[in-house]
């Protein structure tokens, strides 16, 4: 595995860690993880890792109630179903119904046999019950 591949995978793990911390009320841990991602992005200067950092930062901003900046950060990674779901929630909280609807349409086309899609689909079916 190349260093670039390792760094990309590590950044994805850290983003998920930040997501879980932010959504479970552990703001300090989420911010620490986002800081680690920021350092990795600065060190590698890799655009993929930069996008992962920004979406992780979006989770932390959402948890802090900064919806406008969270939406900007989350919009950098619209290829990850979990990030896109969070963007939809953020747009709804901002009252941006059109943006949320566009994001929902995009989410429909991200269906894949990945754990991220399963988690988004499972969350959708839980709220539909």
C-alpha cells in the first residue's frame, strides 16, 4: 500500500470518528479528530484528504449549531452517502428546501453495496417506521 493510499484510508477513518463523536455529543473529541485531519491535509496537500477534512469539519460545525458553515463544509464531499445525508439535514435546518431536494435526488444515485449506503438506507427506514 502506498503512503497516499494509507493516508486516504486513514483520513476516511478519522472522518467517521469525527462523525460519530459529533453526532453523539462529544464535541471536544470531534474537534480533536478534526484537528488531526487538518494536520494530515496540510502535511499531504492531497485534495481528497482536504475534502475529507472539510466534511469532518462540517460534522463538528453542525454539532456546534453553525449550520451555514456546516453546509459549506459538507458540500465538499457529495460522493459519500453519510456526508450527503448530513448535508440534507443541514439544508433542512437552514430552510433551504430546494437544496435539500436536490441533495436527496443526488443521494438516490449513490446507491451502492457499501457500508455507508447501508447506514443511510437503514436510517431512512428507521424514520419511515
